[in-house]
C-alpha cells in the first residue's frame, strides 16, 4: 500500500520526479566513473611500482665484493622490497635474451661482459624512501643511477589528486542529491497537506503517513543509480578500444568481480596487477557495481526524504 | 463515554478557547453544541478530535485519557471517532469509493472486506450507485452523506459533526439530520455543533449552550425550547422543514 501511494505521488508530479531522478543519475554517473577510475589508476600505478625503481650501474672494474657490501648496506635499511645484483655476465645473458632478433646472431661477441657494467636493481616498499636509497647507492664514485622516482611520484601525486578531487566532487554531489530530495519531498508534503490532515483525522498512524514519502525518496535513488551505472558501462564499453590503444604497453586491471571486491571492500588500490590488458567488462562486475550503487542510492534517498518528513511532519 | 473535567484551552496569543468545561456525554447520546461564532464550539470539537490538547483539565474518551497521550498515539482515539465537517473534507481527486476506502485503510481494516462495507454503507446513507462518482459530480447533500458514510464505514463509536448542515439548503439539511438520527439510534454517540436554533428545536435532543468559552446551559432531551423561550414555534418549524423536504 505504501509503495502504491509512492507511485501515485510520482505519477502526479512528473517534473519534480524528473528533476529528482536527473540529479541522482548525475551523482551515480560520477560515482561509477570514480570507481572505474580507481580501478584503472590502480593498474597504472602498480605497473610503474613493480618496475625496478633504482638501477645503479657500477664501473666494470668495481670488485663484486664492493658491490655486495653496498647491497648489504641497502638491505639493512629494511626499506627495500628487493635488491638484485646483476653481474656483467648476467647482463650479457639478459641482453642476448632480449635482443634475439631474427637477422642478428645473438651469439656474436659484439656485446661482452667488458662492455656491460655490473648493476644493482632496487625496488622500495615506499616510493618516498627512494631518495634515501639513492644516496647510499651513489657513495661509490663513477656509478650511474637511473632513477624513476620522479615519474612515479608525479604519477602518484596526479592520481592521488584525481582521487581526492573526485572524492570531494562525489561528497558534494551526494550532499546536493540529499538536499534536492529533501526539497522535492518537502514540496510533495506541502502539496499534500490537505490529504495528510484528513488522514490524521481518520486515524492514520504517523508511519502510515510518512512511509510513502520515504519510499518515494528511496525510489529516486534506485532509479538514478540504475540509469547512472548503465550509462557509465555503455560509455566505458564503447571507449574500451580507444583506451586500450592509448595506454599501450601499460597493463590495467580487468574489471572482474575479484578485483571489484578487492578494490571496494578491502583497501582501495590494493588489487594486484596480473598483466592482463583492460578486459571486457564482466557482467558480474556490473551487477556488483549496480548492487553497491543501488544500496548507496537507497541510503541517499532515505536520508533526503527522512529529513523532509522529519522537518515537515513533526506531529 | 466522553468526560471533560475542568478543561481550559489557552491559545498562544493569550486568548481562551474554552474555560473550565465540565461535561459528561454518555454512550449513545445525541448532543447539540450551540453558541454564536467564537463561543468555543469548534475548540471543544477540536479537543474531542485530538487536534489540540487542553492547557488545563482532563479529557477522557472511552478508555483513553487524551491529556496523557503522546501525539504518536492519538490515532488510537481517532479510530474510534468519525468526523463530519461543514466543508466535507473529502479528497476531490478520488471517487466516493476511494474516499471511504481511505478511511478504512488508514484505520487498519482488512482490504478484502472493503467492497462490501463501502457498498453497504453507501446504501445506508442513500448513495447507492454513486460509488464511482467524484466529489465534483455530487450535490452538497450528497457530499455530506459521503462524509457521513466515511465516518460510519469505520464503525466509529462516536460521530462528531461540525456544522454539517451549515452550507446546505433546509431540505438537504433535514435529510442529513435524519440520517444522523438514524446513526444515533443504531448506538453511535453523536455530538453536533450548530448555530441553527431551528434544527435544535426540531430535534428535541440534549443541548449544550456555549458562550465566551463557558457552558452556560446544558438541557436534556426536549427541554431546550422551554428553557430558551425562543422556540415556541418549533413544531411549526419542524413541520415546515419536513414539508420542504417532501
């Protein structure tokens, strides 16, 4: 019965309904974009973070023991995920493996261990520690350091800015949605004052009168979230080929249920990279996204309409 | 049973609606509240329908003490009271059937019994066949009958009527009064506010006269015309009304 009354309210004022639904669609479109962005940015960042962040090339005449001393010193800081020593001979092997082009014989001695220097490849737990590690590496004279701190830092700060900005935008949109629902339900209550007065006099319980307005607000949330998610998925699906070409060589997180759960429910950005390019969007992923946003929509709608009911129907 | 014990109602502007009202209305009584505009009739009815609370004294309706009840509990009393207003208070975008169904629904009746209850009640008030009509398609008398049907359908034990004949012509007004009398005969307590002395004279019921918020007169059945010395012609007026009704 409550649901029937809510639908009647919606039917009777289609323009108010349209404005309420539109604001919810915009909010949930942005929520969906933000969630997708969280996935994609996690993928990009992880790609760079998993690469060695410092490569230190020592002069060929540097004794291995000296480099191993430096390695030990770096490891003793406990700031590193991995410190790998690559001797000149290993470097040649890697070079040969990576340069096995059809028309060049990789066994030719054009590149020998006298040319390729020994090196240390260092990955840190935390990008902010790279500068400390770099200063240890540079103690040896003549060392050449390739350092990706700036790239990762810039990317990291760019993505963190994007996330923070997105989050602020989302919070503002959510507040705006609550206020719009509040206003529209408040107008509905004012329009139905006469009917409400009659219902009071006929012996309606307070909940009987309030419930249709709260359900109406929740319905706006549900409709808005469904349209918002569907629009985002359609847009992303059509943008997929272009996006994959644009980010060539950078593997992104596939939009799978596993990653969804890891990203949404555990720690944002914690989903592991698996080297798979941006995959076709899994239907289960869409369902999970839809379920989450419908829940958020219902909460936003209920908050807005409850505020209106509380303010306008105190008696 | 309705009991008022030393009831006063002071409004926010400092004026009193009613002052020191002591009153007892037994089950099944038919009581007229009369008095000029501003005498306190509407305040008394609003106290009865729990639209306002007294600032002093106690109001009891059946087993409920209104004074002690929370606003969220007042619906319990309202379900035992049927209200008929001068301006009908019907929903004009809903049919006669839907208006009565709303009353049944909000008072917690089962939907499967709606149709039978509504059609039976409409027959009782002489509106059979009008269930699909919208209020705009009905005459003043039919609108008031619809309002009475709405009050009766919920099997209210008390019927409160605020100037129900105020906007009606004498013939229609008499028809509405006869209907209220029938309702009363079936055991429902009827409390009706009016400023029409002719109606009061003709009906020969208990009459409570209010002035400046106080009860100045409370006379039992048939005594009103003797007390008032105004209604020597009451029988003649009654006959005249009945003639017009025919």
